[in-house]
């Protein structure tokens, strides 16, 4: 299955690092968008999630706010 994963993050966010490490550990390719460097990216994240906090994870157009490995696993169809 081809999954589309985008992680909206900042360099100083511990939970963002945990989310990215989750995807790396499970060999899931993802796009990392640093919202601290781009106002446009931050606005995109806020439009998708209604949130200003990071991480915001977009998996196949489903939005997860925060680090939620169970939601990541379910949406990606990974084995538990």
C-alpha cells in the first residue's frame, strides 16, 4: 500500500522527533515540514488541523494531532 505521510514539526519539539522516529523505525517514508521556517507551511498545517501546536501528522489525508503511535499504526495498517 502506498501511504502518503506528512509530519508538520519544529526542530525543538520532542514529540515531533518521536513521531519521525516512529516512521523511520517502521520504514515508512514521510515528508517532514518544518513549520518554524515557513509561514505558508504553518498556515497549511493550521487549515488542515485547526491546531497551532505540533506535531500534526497527515496520513492519507487523515489528521492526527500529537504523537499517537496507535493511530499511526492503525492508519498505516502496520502489525501491532
